[in-house]
């Protein structure tokens, strides 16, 4: 039996390019894992893709994954849209996604979707922390 996983993702960037943050929230079987990462010099689209990659790489075995995103860019990339930029990350995301059965659910940003809003807050906080202190490194948030 394939494990069903919900993967909520969002990316944020202070400036474009600038310091950025991303968040991936994985939910399966009543459990949740929150992953936050970022970069000191990046773009919003790179952070959106990094959120997806971070979440997919955290899965230890093939799963049926529903990726919930407010990013039209992420939805297009996961749906085999053409990538004119960020080809390195697009290739990594597609390689990670190939292990899984992927479904994309696009939600409107800032529309009150609780987990999308939570991802947005955590990604934004990571980007903002990089503006203030310039630190880097991923972290797991409980």
C-alpha cells in the first residue's frame, strides 16, 4: 500500500534577488514534519522550487504525494512545463518527483488556506532573519 502524503510548500524572497526562505510541511498518517530552509542571495522562484525539493527529499520511500502550492510556477514545473530559468533546480525537483506519484493542488495565495498561510509565514520569517543576521542553514521546526 502506498503512503499518502500532503506536501504544503511556499517560498519567500526579500528583494528579487535577495535573501530568501522556504517552507515544506509534510503530513501523513496523522504526523507532521516542518522543514524550513533559505539562501542569502536567491529569487522567489528558486525558493518555491527549493521548498518542493526539500519536502520530496525528506520522504524515505515512494509515496502518493499531493503538492499544495500557491505558485503557478511550481504547478507548471511539476506538470512538465518548460523551464527557461532555474534549470538546475527544475532538474533536481523532477528527479525527486519521479520516485513518487505526484498530484498538484494549486491554491490562491493569501486566501486563508491555513497550511499555505503557515508555510508563507515560516518562509517569510526565514527570509527576514537572513536580512537581519545573514545566517544560513536549514532547520527542522516542530
